C-alpha cells in the first residue's frame, strides 16, 4: 500500500477564499479557490495546499 503524495508546499491562511498563481515568473494562471468549510484546499495547477489557520473564522457573506 502506498502513501499519498504530500503537497509540495503548505500555506496557512486567514480566509477560506485564496488565490494562487504558482509563485514566481514561471507560475501558472491565477486561480481563486474556496475551501467551502473544509478547512483546506489544494491548487489544481501546482498542488500547493492552503490550510485555514487555527482560530481563523470563515468570512460571512
């Protein structure tokens, strides 16, 4: 049985909605990602994982 791959980078954030462009000149198109109450989300381009910081609250809409 194999272990799932770890994300290349994990970033703690204070909001459930984040943007990712891969970072740097050789990144990828900017995408907006919504955790939708899951507490984390992975970028579909670069697999960077965004994790909601402990104690952060979801923005009310």
